[in-house]
């Protein structure tokens, strides 16, 4: 799935809301992220992370956990990138009460809008296998509304950050 939108905030503000770091803002505004932890920091820009999600779709989708290798990068034009993909890690075996999901290569690009320092283009790519025994119709109905909610809630978080 691909999402794309222009957000009313600087790339730095948008990045502050979405960057994949422990103690970051994402767990506060993203309804699909319950907890985020760094399992192992490999470098300043590469880490192994575990993300948990709450149940969704009136509890049809039970809580999930994802373990990913995450890379962050900033480009000369001011674009900031977070990219991730599934990985197994000995410090993060499957936890009880969670279904282990898998992220295929995915990520977010915070792209400056030329001539508009208080606007950011956000390009997102999601390729997720939720795991478990979900009918494809449930998955197909969940993701579009989830992505729409992501952009809506992120917009509110960026505006609150600026206030």
C-alpha cells in the first residue's frame, strides 16, 4: 500500500512525530502503534526494533508484534527516510498474547516542499503480512482506513507540536 499527502508542518516537525525511536511521539498519536522499543542499536542510524499494535476491527484483528531492522537517513535536500523490513533477533522471541506479523520492505519519506518551509510531502509504503488466520477481506478493508487514519492523526499531531 502507498500513501501520499502534504502535511501542514516542516519536515523536521513531521519527522519528530514519525521517527522510529524509543520514547518517540508515534505511540502517542498513531492508533496502530501501542509500543515501540529498540531491541538493539547497531549504529546511530540502524537498529533492531519491536513494534506492538493493539487489537483492531472490533477485535477481529488481535494484537500484533513486528520485529524489524530499521534504517534512518537524511539526504542533502532535507528529505528524511525511515525504512524497515522484517528480521529475526535472538533477544526478541515471539511473545505470548501477540501474533507475529511480518513487514516486507516499507518506509516513510518526509520530503520538503520547495518554497514552502511549513509544508511536507509524506510518502509512505506499507507491505505487511499481519500473520495469523485472517480472511483477506478483513485485511483488505483494514489497510485503506488505517492509512487514512495515519495521515489524519499525524496531521493533528504535527499541528499540536507546532502549537
